[in-house]
C-alpha cells in the first residue's frame, strides 16, 4: 500500500542539520518509531509531501530547506520579558530561570509558545521564541516501516 491521505504511517529516520554530513539532531528508531496519519497536519507539510507515494519497506532521503521546515530565524522572536511574570506565589523560581531552559508561555489570547532563556537581568528575562531548528536546512534519511 502506498502512502496517501489518511494512511497510518510508521517510520524511522535520522535527522541532520544543514546536509548529509551535518550534525545529528534527532534519531527515531524502531524501538520508538514515528507514527502519524498522513494529511492530518501532525507533522511538517513538506516532510509529508516527500513521503507521498512511498510504501512499506521504502527507504528515503531528502533535504527540506529552512523555509519549508521551520522558517527563517527571526531576531524579532527574541524578547525581553519583565522578571515579575516569572513569579509563582510571590516568589521567583530561580531554577526555572537558568540559561538554556525551555519555558512554556501563553500570550494574552491563550496561544502557547515555548521559549528558551537566553539571559536573566535585574528586571527582565530575555527569551528566544524561535523554533530550535529555525533557519536550518533539515536532511532526513529513513525507512517506511508500515502503511495502513
């Protein structure tokens, strides 16, 4: 059976940034494969498009340029937030505010975002809301384990 809309797909892959010889950033193995329903917006659209028509046992390798993947890196997505919004029950959680920590945030409309702490100042916290892979080309190699 070939991958098409509403197919249940199970696959494994190795993801590298910036080409075939780039840094490995993720590996999905047979012990915990990726499972998704094709065409249900569960994964990147461009990733799905590259898989369409493949069948069980098919190997794949392809590059998604950063525009197809997670977009350009945006300096506007790095913001300084007031330190007091990180208070919980009137106390500052210093463990949460360590540089490199990922923090879940909500905007005024209830939209959820994950940010990474870049800097903690006396009255602000600098947070990067870019996707960690923004601005990076993604190179996938993998295999289709099943199509149902």
